[in-house]
């Protein structure tokens, strides 16, 4: 091939690629709708669910994963504004969902929710976390509870039972600490500093937590200060792992017996099992007790969402598929893969730890509150988790950290209200 | 400047004469050859930069933005996290110039003439072949509070030297600069070796005849002849320091409490994490001004000095 012919071919190829890149709409295989997720490890679970969905709706999922959360957010936010929007996407609930819904980038799924609620396929308590302006914009992919995973072998060795009161909880921590085991996992690694904050505040007073995250209470309130001082006291006693602990190493730490308790979402169940601990035999979970015995019981809930872009190229097919998502036949398959709690409350998990948590929730009926990450405007939460990380390294800064969080809350709530008005 | 031009024109008098006008065909051919580069630079560099400058004067809304004047710049300079980020950028700038150049020059000089130098150089140059993200993963393993460095210090009975390397400022920024130097020194060594091998042996022999050895020879004979390569290495290091991102992002995501951010991370944080495109654009403009100012100041001095 001569040089000119080669250059011409190269130019033609480039132009072809450019034209394809500017083409309209995502090309999914026939009978499938495109679905974007930020969790590649869920792909085989989505494939299992997709087979069930195809049986019910005639449409399956063409799954695409963007593995980094920040990249995923950028890819989706950019695509939602173009004709290349996916048909379906995984997104967060609460204010992160509202962030997209308020600028008209998501389709209204209220009809699907109402039909599912009529059949008892969805917990009505979490509707507000999936809605904006009283319309539903997301269907939950799972209903993870924030629990305390514990190493059963350590508890048995030290004659400990899962604590039901704060005093028992602290006594268990003191006992394992005395035996040279770190009682609790804790890290300020982005963004996980909020785990202990949300637990301490909600277990002190759940209605205060709800008001605080809704911008109706102050971070400098004596209740917030009390929660921080208790947390500070626990840090002082050496109850936590180092603030720069890498969460990916925690299941191995649980397995080796270096740490006894791990407060986290039930979605972590699968990861702990992958480290070699057997569900129900080597580890189990309990809901963190309230700090005061008479306080209202509560549990933090995290529910990632299935959402449909307003510009979805195959809206009808995607809508039909979503109307079958909460069907028990689909949810059984999905829950078995996920080893977590399905969003359909009639589906009992086959996993012993999750089954136990589901039974605890049913038995104690705690107030379900949204995770801190999704419970306030994203810009406020993103910056506050940085300040909480600062507190975990310098616990003596509790007051100044709360004061910074309050100043930011005032600015960010005012910005948010101005944006949605 | 005029003196320089005068000297230049004295050396090459023919260039001062007016050249005959080239035929149209030649001029068109020149334009055709230049056009792809001009179009690419305009599309991919100049236009986005102009758009970023324009965007920095508008508020943070994604749609229906309003003109906000210098509000984004005002907010930026009143944010303590951004001011710390500016300070960290300065640390990086100094660290990425001083460490790789100091170490690179020392290693190149010490290993240039010895037999085992090749093996030593290979060991030092190898990290340069690793990606920044992989370097960060390795250093994270070493620098964590329960990581390799603290474990090694403990096992050697040096527990008093243990630190939370990544948790406290400015120590965390300093160790990240050292981690960066571990990788970046390799390229400095290679370039200094090229420079050393290009030094004419007769200048070394002449200095030996004059009785110049050791430090005197290095200071007065070798180092001045390394000037061109030093200019290049300092230039590369300056740019690397100002665009430091991947290592910091993987090691700490700019935390804790945004204490390890540099301007490049602040720009990313504002634009993509906080979703504030106006504020992010203002940081990008300030970063560009710093990069251009430093490069211009440095290159102007060096290019003037080389005439």
C-alpha cells in the first residue's frame, strides 16, 4: 500500500469512527435494554435476574459496568444530557436521586411503585427515599441494613452474647480489648467516616438524626455534641482500628480474629464470606443498640435504585421490564446472588446472617432511616465526611468540626433550596 | 533583548536580508501542513481553555447559569482548603524539582564510571516504568499506620519513630512527595547519564592536566556542561509537580479533611465530586496561570541565558 493510500484509508477509518461516535442512541442487542451499573461484581447477579425478567417481560438487560464510583457519576451525568442516555441505570436514593430528578433527567415510575405496593412487593416506609416532589423516580435494588457484623468465634471464646443494650455493647468492647483484640472497625478512608457518625447520632436520638439530615436541626446542638463526646471517649479507649484502615482488608482482619465487630451495610455479607468466614457459623450480625435504653430503636437503611432516564431510547421496553423487577420470582434469584436483603419484603434471604437480620427487623420494628450519604444534599455530605475524618484523627477537635459542619450545612441547604425552588 | 538580537544578526548577517517572496503554491503547501496542528490545538486546547475561562465567571448551575463575576474566584480564595491546596502545590513544586534532580544527578555521577553502575541504575530506573496508580498502591501498603514501614520500625525496636504517615499534615504531603521522587528519579538519572556521556573527554583530560579533580572538576568542568540537560529535567519536574494527581488520589483522595490536595485535585474535587463546575473552572484557570507563569519565567530565564 502506498503512503497516500494508507493515509486516505486512515482518514476514512477515523471519519467512520467519528460518525459512529456521534450516532444516535445506544445500540443494545434486540430484546435487551441497556443498563449501567457502578458495581461490576454484581454483573452475574444481574444476568441471573435478567433471565427471569426476560421470561416475564420479554426484555432482558444489556449490562455495562463503570467500576469507579466517581467516573460512573460523570459518565451517567454526561450521558443523561445526550441522546446516548442508557435505558436504565443504577443510582443512589435520597438527595442523590433528587439531584437528577429535580432537573428532569429521570422518568416518573410512580405507576410501577403503586402497583407493586398494592401487591405488598415493596416496603412503603422507603417511598420518600425514592421520590422527589411526591413522584417516584427509583425502584430499590436492595434493602441493606447497617448492622454490626461480629466474629462468633471471638464472642464464644470470651463468653459474649450479641448485645441488646448499650451497656452490654460497651462491656463486650472492653472485654475483647482487654484480650488484645481491636473491638471495632472504623476508618476515615473516603467516604466511610460517616458510618460511626450516623450510628452514634441515630442511636442517641433517631428523630434528631432525621431532623439533622433534613436540615431542621443544628450540628452544634447539645445532642450532636453528646454523640461526638461518646465517640471521642471510645476513640480514647482504643476501641477502633487505625483511621487509615483499608476497608478491603477488613474481612481478612475479621477472619484472622484481629478485630471483633464491623459496623457496615449488609451488602458486605458476601465479601466477608469470600474471606473464608461461614455465614451464621463463623460470623453473624446484630443491630447496634440505642445509647439510652428507652430511646426509639432504629436501623440505618441503604437502598440503591433502579432508575430510568427521561431520554431512555427504549422507554416502553425498560418500563415493562421494571414493572416486573419487584416480582418475587425475580427477587428470589437476585437475593440468592446478592446474599443481602431483597427490596421485596416477602422474599426471605437464603443466607443465614441476612435471614437473621430480616427476622430482627421484623421482630423489633425499628424506625428505618436513610444512610447519611444519601440523607442530605450531596455537596454537604461530601464535605462533611471529610470533616468527620479529621475528627477521627484528631478527636479533640469535636467542637470545631461540628461548628464547621453547621456552617457548611447552612450554606448548602440554602443553595439546595434555591436550586429546587 | 535588543542586544541579543544584535549579536544574533552579527553572527548571521544573511538572515537580516529580506527573502524573496515564495510562490503561492509553496505558501499554500505550508498552510496545509500547518493546518492539522493548528486545528487540533485550537479544538483540543485553546477552545476548551477559553470555554473554561468563560465558565469560571458563571455560577455552579448545570443549566441556566447566571453571570457571577469574580464570585467563584472570591469564594476560592476565602476557602481554607483551597489555600492549603495552594501551599501543597508549592511544596510539590519544590519537592519535585529538588529531590529528583538532586538524587538523579548524584546517582548518575556516582554510577557513571563504575562497573556495577549498570545494575544500580537499572534498580533506580525501573520504578519509572510503573504507573503512578500502581506506585500509590505500593506506597499505601508501606505507609499505612499498620503498614510495612511502621511494622519494620517496630521489629527493629524503633517504635518511637513510628508515625501515622498519611494522617497528619504536612507529614502526609512530604511522604507523598518522597514517594513521587522514588519514581521520578529514574528519568532524571537517564537524562543526566545522557548528558554525562555527551561531555567531550578532552575537557576532562584538560582539567586533569590542570590538576582539577573530584569536587573541583565536577563543579567547574562537568556541571556547567550538563546545563542543557538540567534545563530539560527542571522543566519536566516543574510540570510534573504542578500536575501531581494520580499518586495523591490513589493514596488519600486528597484527605484526610482535604489536607493533601494540590490544585489539580481541588479542581477535580470542585468540578466532579461537589458538582460545582463554575468553582472548578476558577481553580482550573488559577492552576493554568500558575503553570504558564512558572514555565514562562523559567524558560525565559534559561533561553535568554543560553544565547
